[in-house]
C-alpha cells in the first residue's frame, strides 16, 4: 500500500553564545534577561546547558521565506534585549577564545542532572548547533528515510561549519564542535534500523533500565524526534549568516522529499557502510568547502562544489514543489565563497598580518561574528 506523501513542514532551532561586548568573552545571562526574552518570545526561547547560551526555535513552516523572516526576528530580538545588558549573541558553534572554566551551568534540574551525568566531559560542552525538524508523519517511513539520508549529512555539515577555534587556538578543523560533542554517549551517525518497531525496542532497553528518561537523550547526528513526528537533523554547526541557515534547511527538506519520491517509485538511494559515510563526515569536519568529499557511486574524491551542483540538480523537482529553488541554489554561494569557519580564519590571519596581537586578532573574529549574526535581520 502506498504511503501518503509527508507534509514536509519544518522548523529550525538555533543555539547562540552570549558574549560580553567589552571583553568579548562569555557572558552569563542574568535571570532578568531570560525573563525579558521569554516575555517577548514565549516558548520560542529557552535557556541552554550553560548560562552563556540561549536557544530559539521557529514555529512550524511550509514556506522558507516566512521561516527566514521569523528566524531573523528571533535573532534581532535576542540581540536587542541582550544589548541592554552590554551583551550580544554570536551564531557560531564555538567561541574563538573564551575560557570554558568560567562557565556556569544553568540552574535547571534537567541541566544539573546532565552536568552530573557528563562529569568532566560536561565542562567542555561550550558548543552550539542548529537543528532542523522535517515532518515525516508515518513512523516506518521516518526510519526508512533516516537510513537513506545519512549519506548526505556530511554535505550539510560542510556547508555549515563555524567552529575553527577552541580556547584561542586555530584547531585546523572547520567544525571543532563535533570533536567536543562526540565525547558524549549516544552521538554520531545513527545505525540502520529495519523498522520503527526495531528502533523503539532499541531505545526501550535504555529507558526501561532508567539509563535515559526518553529518546530526547539520544544525540545522534540525525534522529526521530522524541517530541514530534519529525526527522531531526542535528549534525550541523550553527550558521553565522541567516541565509546560509535557511539554505541548509531547504537542502535537507528537499533531499528528504527526493528520497520519498524515489521510494514511491520503488527505488532507493544505494546503501553504503557507515565506515564510508563517517570518512566523509570527518572530511567535512576537517576541511573547507573548497576541498573534496567522496562520491561513493564513482568511488573517487570530487570537489565539493561539484557535488553540491549535482545535488541541486537531483532535488530540482522537489525544490520546485516546496517553493525553495532560490534558497537551495544559495548553497552554491556557500560552496564557492566559504563558510563562517573560512571567514573567521581569514579575518584572524588578516589581522595578524596587519600587526595585531594574537588576542586582538581573536577579538576581531568575535566582532565579525557579532556583526554577521544580525546582518540581514
């Protein structure tokens, strides 16, 4: 029996660091700031693991331009309210230089419990990400598409990278966030599951033994949401530029629709071992969009821009149906012009070459992030 086409509605969650506008280091959000944000944005804003972080989420959307408008409003509101406290949000997955030892865990029961469970690893979690939910209402279809779309996660990661620095060091990685996050349990690529029932049986082993409360404590790169009938993409860094974030969300939604379209014609994307997908994941984490990823169908490394061009052609029909051709094609601009990580490293090296001290060069990177986070909002 044919499965009805999913709605492919979507929502975007973003996490920001808060920085002190004088020192440019981490800033802890006072309770009054969080209260002001909640009064302005309601349930669309929430504290995060550390008091120097804040999370926002859009409502459910069908239109990518409307989602952009809402995400712009969310960023603008956080910037305006935090500005009253001489703070600013930065949409970057790591802070260029701030000392994580100064961080304070948010005083909520959930985060205090996580801090206890994570032990020393938890003190390193000064990282932020972007999550994109896409509605796939049928349980088994959600698992089937999860199995297939894993192949494209490195492509999305490579487009999003924004964490080249860690505690004042250029790590050489474009997404150092993943190196930190991967220290936690229940992270990385999800395994393949034959059905939703198998997935539930697997998760229930942990919940039944009270290792985790529920599926929200699974932090894979991609997961069936524990709260909504969505497939939640979590592999990406947060995008500093708003248009980059919307482009990646559109690519993800269109890729899912393409895979559903293949399935409705009794076809599937070829399955590849996790070993190979993880090699691409590493290349995305390590290198710039100006480098290469494997095309496993060809068995060769291919310039990333060429892969994105091919993906855009592959999902052209789906982008037309979902009304996001322009947002999808923006990915070519990222692939040729670079990501936030590329711009951060370029600004750092430019300032050093002009005679700035290492500390001043890193402050210059923070200033770039502050400006780009609200540009276009």
